[in-house]
C-alpha cells in the first residue's frame, strides 16, 4: 500500500529530472511548481478515500463503542499518514531532488518543506471528508478540487490577471496546502 503512494511521486520526480537533463532551455526551478503538486495528488486522495471508507462503513462508531476516544482516532491518522507515510515520502523525494531540483536547495530544507506539507495535508483531508458520504464521491471530488486549486494557482500567480495584490493572495492561499506547495 505504501508503494502505491511513493511510486507515482517518484516517477514524477524522475520525469522532472529527465526533462531538465534533456531540455537545456528549461530554467532551474521552473518545473517544480507545476510537477511537484501532481506528485502529491495520490497521497492526498489516498488519505481522503481511506477516511471516507471508515466513515461510510461506520468503523469509527464501532471503535467508539469499544472505548476509543475521538482524539485517539484522529491522532492515529495524523501519526500514521502524516508522520510515518509523509516522512517516508518526503525523504525519498528529497533524496531524488538533491543535487539538481529545487534550485539545488539544501537536502534538509527540501525534506522539511515536503514533510511539513505532508503534515498539513492530513487536517486538510479531514476538512474535505466532512462534506461527503461515500469514498467514491470523495475521491472524485478531491481530484476535482486538486485540479481546481492547481488551475487557480496558474491564474492568480502566473497569468497575473488577479485583481488582489500578490502578497494578500499568497497569505490566503497558504491555508490551502496544495496551493501552498506551489508557492
């Protein structure tokens, strides 16, 4: 199950390295804001669908009847998905990104940046799950939401057609983890 999350992200990072090596005209750091968010889409969708599966099959209610507190239930997701899977994913991607991606950024800084993003995605996934009842609907809606914020980033920050100042837009967008990753 962990391979299903890490492998697509690794392939996106390998694609980015390949594009930089083949096309010399690409500026350093020019592809990261477009490809790195795509690498994390499966990670975000996996968390949402897992939570929704448990919600639709009423596993949380049965665990609550057995004495599990709500804090322990949600903390288990934060620890298992955010800390463990998020750190492994961030570590593997930081190794691949070392020495060429992220404007030759420091390994520790890139690892920390990706890890904090993975931690912020877990509460964002909790928020998304509050609006849906089935795993299929939530998975499709999450994909639509991620695509929507991806396009929003392109329109607001790259096309420069937005009517609000860039600094204000950045502060607002930092509350949505997929857009914050692109900044």
